[in-house]
């Protein structure tokens, strides 16, 4: 027993873990193994320590003084994707996500495994960039200049990118166009509801979301106003803190949470809406993040209870907007399709009339003779009239005829599904669109390997998971692959670049729905 106690008392990390880890959650784990098939890293390796059950056992061994936390322990904690697919599978309702964040927080306070440049990069990102929205805008502006000025082409052509690891070079190629102008700079901060007002919602714009996916934020506002919501975008909001919490920077996450709670509380909103599953998940857990803060815990509970994903809000709380098939229903009654001509008259005019017109002789009543040369003007007028009638009929037929359906599929955001427990709403919305054939992807609920910045810090495992995901994605033969999180979107784009044949397009579900939105815009 003395040796066991020494493992804890002599190791600062062990002491910190004993203080940080939730003892109730550690002991709630029944070691039943239901989490094993749900865990991506266990499925890839088959190693017990790569499972939630295994990692909890390691945490408890350290907390109980049975083992000292070494480099292998740290590696196992960092190898977890944090997708939290184990939580819905757990019969004991173990809050594994909270345990892994507590463990990483303790590790970051004491680790000596980070190289100097890693420490500098973490300090810059987590303390100097992400918490400062103005600096995020500067970053977006600089990246946008790099993309649009020609520097990107020069850099790629010069071979400089070959100096970077493969996964970073590939990620650079799929980055969306960035900008220093976020959603507020684009469209303003307050937008009235279309029709009768249902409620007032505050849009959580995000940090990276607002400089790299500004169009998606704009489209989110338009969908919400069409659904009857007044939309407010508090300018004083900041980063959600998800990357901080997942990377062992709990104090930074709590600081950011306080700023967001203050901003949305002052805005007086009924709901807080997110269009990024990773952001939405941490927002719904502000109550846990600040449960030991006597000054903020009540406001944190108020905030967390009002957070909704945009799909959930549209389906369950608003008036679902009307969607149409892009390229047909949106232009019903418009010009006839290219290539239509008077020859189409055969489908609507009596055959005798058309044949006679084409032959140069108008149809006549029974017993009449061919027209005289003096009637050539009337003859030409009849031909033109038949042609005009044919075009009108062809236009009406094109507007009403069913067009081939567009096949789509969907990749779940892990945090939207496993933490916010919202997987049905996006699917219900997609099925509202005319001319869409929805195909469920096999294991759409499995992580794609993005997991925040996991695909940058653990590229080998992330790519292995992505390769398997793309087998299932390609098997759907979908024209569009949709998702509800920017990280998943980039990861699936990367997979599509590697394994696709160019026939599939990866989009955020909000952008797909917005393209097909009917109504005043």
C-alpha cells in the first residue's frame, strides 16, 4: 500500500489527476464493454487501452495510486478523438467526455513532452488568437489575401509546400476562401422575422466559422428568418472554447464561456443557435464547465438550456421553410430549356397541322385545294403561330414534368449526435426538399477523423478512420455529401479529394438547403 501511495504523492501529475478526475464518474463505469464497438480507436487497433473502458481504467489506476502516469499514459489520453460515441452506448451514463477533458487538463499542466515550438504554437493559438475575435479577423484577412492575390499559386508552384508534412499540405489545398469580414460586417447584427414572429434567437457565429465559412452564417440567418425567427448576432461574443476544453486548456474555456454568457444574456434572446456541432456541444455544457463557479453557475445553466442546433430549431420550434429542387422548381414558368424548338409542336398540336406547316402547306378542311401563291403571307403567319404555340406548350411541360431526383447522403457530426443528441432533425430537413433522394450512409454515426484538430495532431489515425469512412460514402453514389460541422466538412472534402471520382460534392447542410429555399429573400 505504501508503494501505491507513493505513486500518487511523489508525482505532481498524479496528484493533479486525483484532484481533477470526477470520482463518481470513474466508479460509475461497470466495465461492461458496450463502449468498445462504438469507439473508433478501439475498432482500428483492437487494443483495450485504446477504448473508453481502458482509458477510464488507466485514469482510475492513477487516481488510486496503483500506477504512475508516464508517457504511455499521456499518449493514450491524447489518442482519444473525443467523439463521445461511447456515451450513448453506455448503460451507466458515464460522462466520459468530462473525464477525458479533466485528464487532459491535468496533463497539460505538467507535461514535458511538448517541444519548444509546440508550446509556442499552443500559447499563441489558445491565448493570443482564438479568444480575440479581431485577431481572428486579421488571420482570416491574411489567409484570404494569400488565396486571392496569387501567392497561393506561387507557393504551390515553387515547391515550398513540399517542406510541410503531407497532411498539412493536403489540408491547405481544401481550405475555403477566407475573409476578414464576418457575418455582422456582411449583413448587420439584427434581422426581423418573415411573417409572424416565433421567437428571438441569438446566432453563435463562431471564430473560425465566421472567417472561413461566413456564407454559411449568412445562409443560417436567412433560413431562420424565413422560419419566423428574429435573429440577433451579439457583437461581443467570442470563441466557444471547445478547442481549449478538448486540448487541456480548461481555464481558457471557462473564461470564454463567461464572455459568451454575458453577451447573449444581455441580448435577451429566447434561444441560442449554432450551425457547428463542435461549438454547439460545448455551449450546451457551459453549466458543467462553470458548475464550481458560484457567481456564474446559474447564468451558465440559463445559457446551456437555450442552445439549439439550427436544424433542431427549424424542425421543432419554427415554421419549416419551403424548399424546392434547384434549377427547376425555382424557375417554373421561365424560359424553355435550351434546345427546345417548334419541332416540339408534335407533342401538342394535331399531327396534320404540324405536318402541313412543315411541308409548307397549311392544313385545310376536307375537300379544299392547296393555297394559291397569293396566300403565302397567311401561310407564313400560320407557321409562326404554330411554332409559338409549340414553344408555350413545351415551356409548360418543362415546368411541370418531374426531373430526375438528386441523390444525397449525410455524415453526422459526432458532437451534434452524441452530445446534443440531434440526429433526426437534419435528416427531416433534407427530406423536405423536392427532387431529393436521401440515402443513409452505412455507419454515418461513426467519426470521420476530424475531431477538432485531431487530424493535425494525430494524422495517422485520423487518415485511417477517414479511409474507411470514404468507402461507405462512395458506396452511396450520392451527388451531395452533407454534414453539420465545419471540421467534418473539411475532413470529408479531404477524403473526397483522395478517394472520390469528382462526381460528389461536399457541403454544409445549411448551404444545401439555402440553395433550394423558396420565398422572399
